[in-house]
C-alpha cells in the first residue's frame, strides 16, 4: 500500500499554480527524490504533505486516511511527519543533546528514556558523544547532522527533506549522501527528498520524480529516468548528453533501426513510428571507432578519466548542417581531426 498519496493536487498562491494537478504515490519504505529547477513546486509539494499549506484542489492521503483536501486539514503536529529543511533551525542556546531531545520533551517522554534515544540517533548520524557540545562550536555539516538527529529521534514513519545539503560544500555533500542512505536502511521510513541536484537524486533515491512548472514530468527508478527519459525536458535535465535528429527505417519490439547521418544503428524505443525522431545519446555510450558515423572534432577537454569531446557529424551533401555530439573518449583527439563514432546505446525520446 502506498504510505502517501497525492491526488490531483493543486496549489495556487495567486493566478499561477505552484503545483498543478499532481498525482503521485509514495510506497511505504520508499525513498523518492523530487528533482527540478528552482521554482518548479518542490517545496510546495513537501509543505502540502507536511500540512503547512492547504490544497487549492485535490487531496493528500496517508494510507487510506485523508490528511487534507480544500475543506479539511489535519494539522501538521497530528500527522507524525518528520521534516528537515535547508536551514537547520537549531536552538543556539541549547547544546546538541538538548536540541535533539526537544521533540521528546515536548511529548513528555520519560527522562530515563530520553538519554538513550538521543544517544542512539547521534550515533546514527555520526555524532557519537556530542551531547554537551554547543551549536556554535559545530561546522555546517555537523549542524545539519544535529538537525537530522532531531528529526530522527521522533521515529516518524514519514520523513521529508527539503534540500538538506544545499548549504554544504561538495566534499561534505558526498559524505552526507552516505549518511542519508544509511538512515533510510536503518529506519525503513518513507522518505521524500527535495533537491535540484540531479547527482544527489540519482545517488540517493529509489525513485526520482522530475518536476517542471508545477507538474511531474516523470516518476521512475533513477536508471529509467537516465536511460529512458519520458520526454525532451527530462532528457535535458538529467545527465549530460546529445539530442540529435534521426530517421527510423525499421522497427521491432523495443528497438528501432535509426539512420543518423547516413549511418544505421539499433536504438531502444518505447515504440515510435517510422520517420523522423529525436535520439538521446549519452557521452559514455559513444566512442571513437574505426567505423561508424563520420564526424569532425570541434574541441576536446581533458577531464581526468576521459576526454570530453565535442564533435560535429558530417552529413552527406544536402542533408543539413552537422549535428553536434558530446562524447567521453578515452582516446585523445585534436580539433579539426576527422573521426568515426559508434554508439553502444541510444534512446528514442517519446513524442519529441
Ligand atoms: P521550489 O521549491 O521547486 O524552488 P516552490 O515550491 O518554493 O519551488 O515555489 C513554486 C512557485 O510558487 C514559485 O513560483 C514560488 O514563487 C511560488 N510560491 C511558493 N510559495 C509561495 C507563497 N507563500 N506565496 C506566493 N508564491 C509562492
Ligand atoms: Mg524549494
């Protein structure tokens, strides 16, 4: 059963809908990332689930229990949801232990029980023994861990995160990615995690919901969103890659033969008609090879493990200008060089 369900959820602040008729299920114990550019409605979705905002239309359910519709809302404190925001909102005058214990004290949990539970969650976030530290002594990453511990101590079945790593530097972010995965494993909570960082979304979640302008464009496993984007907007937003025009000349179950610049190869498809299509080619699925599509090197950037090479396909005369491809090449090439490119994987973008 789904632990959270939003149905036809719309939120208007003025004329524009921050969230526009979104329906989405969150399975019990799942980890869903809401991914999309700033302003697309991610925070609004979280606030509606948490109960800080009321829907203009549609409903929010936990299991089969109605949490909110336009007429009736269960207040946030009665939903039993844990929330962690980008700003840590810790109490500076309390030490770490007091901050983390706060939700338990507010619920009159027995003193004898509090110390043990605080110790256990501090352990879980890697702050074992930090109880009597002052908040101002802590780094940004440690403060975020305290905020996380304070959320975890309440043992909520549903935890909502709103860009919790946005204020941290890159190195810390990757270590926190491990902490979040570990927390999901250990608590089994249903997690909804908002981010505009695609790498974070792909690494953390078992499902990624790509949002744009108040809509969910695709909600699927990270591998599916990356390898089989539902449309050009998702393809452009997730990962690097080139979208080129090709021509389907033959079609079988799940694959099509595409002609691209006079070269034919097999492309995965959800089922597209013969004729003009847009094909997504990921840089790591392309390589310079003795045979394949003829191309000219435009430029090459050394990235360490690979050279990131930009190429222009050489089309036969009269077939339009050369389309550009981005490829991760293990082979060094120089601008102006003529090469051939072959693709080990490609995807026809539906409806493009
Ligand atoms: P995200 O979290 O994806 O950046 P938000 O959900 O915060 O996006 O915002 C979506 C849209 O709704 C934005 O255009 C934002 O300006 C608008 N919005 C959000 N909250 C309010 C509010 N309280 N009042 C008016 N407009 C709002
Ligand atoms: Mg936001």
